[in-house]
C-alpha cells in the first residue's frame, strides 16, 4: 500500500482522519466492524493536514491545499495554491478554526484566514 503520512483525530465525530500519497483522505472508526468509514479523492499526494472543529485543511503536492467542512466532504469549501515558494513542510490550524499557519523547508512562515 502507499505510504500513510498525516493523520488527525476528529473529536466532533470521534474518528481518525488520514491522508495518503495515494491521493485519498479517509475517515476511520477503529471500533466499528468496518473500520474505514469513508474515502475521498484529492487531486494530489497529501503531505500535511490539520483539523479543528469541522474544518479540515489538507496540504498537498504542487503547493495545493484544500479546505473542507468535514460534514460535506463531497467537494472542498475552498481550493487554494500556497503562496510559499516551495512545498509546505508544516501546517497547523488556529484553535478557533478561522485561519492556519504554513511553513516551508527554509523556515519561512505564513498565516492566512480560512
């Protein structure tokens, strides 16, 4: 199977959310008989993601990132291209879900409203 990279625990729906290089974001409930609850395709490999409340931010290859409302995963609420010069190395959502911080490998950081 492809490498599994980022994951987050979603307290609001009591699930584990994972992103992978196979270009999927998956929701898991390890207590259920069928652990994988849903799978959603994204356009690029998932490098980083973070989740706060119902907001999921997914940073992908090609400097893309998608912002989802996890209650409606059929399409991203927003699609953006990172203003960072190189690939995103770290991502963290603000506690209130109104923004996120991004950094790249040379140490530069940016923040932005969601």
